[in-house]
C-alpha cells in the first residue's frame, strides 16, 4: 500500500467520522429542542455546542481538502501568467 492510497483511506475515515458525528449530534439537538425554556435547558445548549463543534470540524476538513486540490491549479495559472517556470 503506497502513501497516496493510505492518505485516501485516512481521508475516507475522517469524512466518515465527521459525517457520523454531525448527523448524531444534529439528531440529539433535534431531540432536545423541547427542553428549551425549562429547568433542563442545559441539555439543549450542550447539544447545540456539540453540533456546532462537529459541524465546524467538518467544514474545516472540507475546506482544507479543497485548498489542497485548488492551490496547485492556482499556482500553475499564475506561473503561466507571470512568465515564471
């Protein structure tokens, strides 16, 4: 197994874990919405914090993956425009 296939496997694991965490925490958030404005409203806020954290981690993962794909293309474009080799 070469390095490129190992990295693809790790990205697959990362995306799978992130999606499962976002879906699970979103489900928990939806189930605790009825505790808002009660004595147990802390459950809603804890679920909201968890959902926000996991969603932001997924967004960062996608943005980093896109940056790694797009950056070489941008560099090729500007090297051609600026006459750099």
